[in-house]
């Protein structure tokens, strides 16, 4: 398998889109969402489920402005939303804490009250759950038999992360499916 470096190509969503899709506070400081955090979310949460080859295809087409109609539909109707929730998941620690030369501090302004670690963890878990739900919706869309010719790179290169009906087991995110 050839591994093409697509890490230097533009990210699939903008900070503005992330805020629009995944934040209720639309005045969220978008400068806290860096391109490197977006790329991390792409690699961590999209690359393997979509297959490396299909991910490379999407990123390259997006960067070059040459998205096929099918890939444009996938991006606008599914991946913007899905990726936005995973980006939110990845930036939550950065928005809660700040690393300074004197150590790690909690970000609290004059008009807010910090949540407990348990509350923060519950919220972060819920954000991840939402990202997973949107990812499954995305995978269901590209796997649908009606799209058999639209996403051939995905079909040819995916490692099936769904439950098998042939008696075999599959490990996905630490969970073993039979």
C-alpha cells in the first residue's frame, strides 16, 4: 500500500464550520481551533474508518478543489458535521486548561464557574458519543448499496468495522464484535 503524505494539505473543515455544527455558543473563540487540531481529529477519527486510501482521495480532492459530486455530497452532508464533533472533542482540554511557563492552569473568566472533573469528563464523553453517532451515519451512507459506484475507493480498501455475520470477530475501538 502506498502511503501519500496528505498532512500538509488543507483541512476538511474550518473553525467556523466546527463552531456552527458542534457548539451551541456561536461566539466561541475560533482561534482556539487550530488547523493542527483539526488535522489531528481527521487522522484520529476519520482516516481508519474511511480507509487510508479513501481519506487521501477526499483530502486531495478537497485541497485541489476537484471534489466529485459524490464526494462533495459526502463532505457537505456528512463529514462536516461528523468531523466538527470530533474536533470539539479534541479541543475541549485546550479550552478547559492552559499550559503556561508556570504550569497548567484552569481557564475561568470573571463571569463563569468551573465544572468538576467528573462533569467535564461526562460532557467530553457525550461529545465523543455524538461524533461516533454521526460517523456511523456517514459509514452507513457510503456503505449503502445505492452508493456502490460512488465510493469505490472506500469499498475497495476498507477494513470492515461493522459486525460480521459470518461467525468471525472484529475489534473496533477496543470493543470486540462477534
